[in-house]
């Protein structure tokens, strides 16, 4: 499963489309999910597979990157994730070939 966290902004929207396009283009195995930190779904929900999680409470601390671990925790807690391997990307990452290296258990 490939995931990344993003907020509901135009800039992250471009990155989400870009990441999903290249994930499909290279034939990356598994599923793809954008972890959207927002109060509600945005306009990309029908275009990019998305799980929406609440934003971090910035009244405690203004450190925006808290959204990433909080959205991952929320996604894992409230979804029945079946994959043994989860690839966590930043939304501006570009895949040039699938990450399909066998992993020994």
C-alpha cells in the first residue's frame, strides 16, 4: 500500500495528481491512498483514492508536519489495512519504477 499525507490546498492538489499518475504509470503493486488532513472531503476525492482525517489541533502547537503521523495513525486505526508493507511517500515524490523488491519475513 502506498500512502502520503496532504492538506487541502491547490499546491498539494497538483502533487496528489502527479503522485497518483506516476504510481499508476509505473505499475506499482498494491493500493494507493492519499491521507487528506482536512475537516471535509475535497474536490479530488473522486479522482485520487483518499482517506480524510482531521487536521491537527494547531492551538496546541503550530507545527504543521504533525498532520502526517496523526493521519497515518487515524488511517491505520479506522481501516482494515490488509497489506504487510506500507510505503510512505511525500506528495512530491516521483516513482520511476515499481518498488517490488521481495522482502523476507
